[in-house]
């Protein structure tokens, strides 16, 4: 059974930090790029950050450069999103997406809520 499970979300003060995890099972993790998307209320889902299957390349939305860091540990079938210096504007549900490097196949997690407020 394929599973992609996010964790680590929660509520944090502005300027605080969170680390999200994306744990995969049931598929060959190393054959998938990992992306984090987010969707805020009333807004479209947007790509936040991505990492290639062996971690050799990363992509960041301009709004999070210098504050967010994506990484992965293929031995643990897990990807991470370190989020620092958090601002209220990043409040959203964050989704982990596993996109096969070649095939037209992707998996999605259920999402984890990140809330930044005073």
C-alpha cells in the first residue's frame, strides 16, 4: 500500500521554526522527486520547494529562499522541509508530493497545517 505521510506541522509565532517530514512507503522512494506544495484559504495550491530524487538539485519559490530548506534521506524514505524565520504569510496546508522522475505517476500526502500567528 502506497503511503505518503506528512508530519511536523503546527502553530508557531512569527520568527519561529518548524520542520516538516514526509515519510514514504509502498513505492521506490529514490525514483521520485519530492515537492512541497501549500494551499492557503481561498488561494491556489502552489509549489514551495522541490528536490530531485538523489538530492542533487533543489528548487525554491522566491518567497521562501533563504528561510526554507528541503532535504531527503533515501535510506529512511523520508524528506524534510526545514522552515525558519516564519512569517504569517506562509500559513497554509502543506502537502508532500512524490513525482516519478520519468513516469506519469505521482503520490500525495494528506497535508499538514502550518499556522504562523501572534
